[in-house]
C-alpha cells in the first residue's frame, strides 16, 4: 500500500451490524486502518445472511475468545509463563466509516449506513 501498488482491499465478514460495522478475523481492522492511511478503498464481500440487524453496532457483536493454550503453547512448547493472563479474541470489528462499500449477492452498498443497509435488505430482488 505504501508503494501505491494496491488499488483496493477486499475481505469477508463473519457478521455485519445494522450500521455496517463488520466483524471478521483478527487483522481485518488493522488492514482497514492501513487502507485508510494510504487512500485505498476497503471493501467487505459477504452474503446478505451475514447481516444481523438485531445488533445496532459493532460494539454489540459478541467476540469469540480463543483458548488460552493457543497462545500459551507454540508447536507443543510452552512459551508463556504460568500466571500470565491471555486475551485471544478470534475477531476484530471494522467500523463502517472505514468501509467503502459492502458487496453482497444483491448488489453493492456504498458508504454503508443503517438506512442504506435496511433498504438494501428490503429489496430482495435487487
């Protein structure tokens, strides 16, 4: 991105809130921030079934915590000392303001907002 060789970033999403915030694997949020920094559009490609309109924003998306031993051990060798707290979320949340568009099988929602998403999902034939 820094070299200007990337035209766009497209990732998936495991869940999209009503306002367009999107949860995906760890690292997606960081990638969206880098894209913004370098003026590269950041897109989410996901089926309409990924939207959860009962969740208002990404702050409400439940984030799965991975098992501590996934961090505590590497290749069967213990790499973290006893007593160390381990925080290992499986997902992070990208805010809608950092998403240029959400691409679904029904079409594209540019600069996603709650209103645009609701309209998009109401038009099943789109």
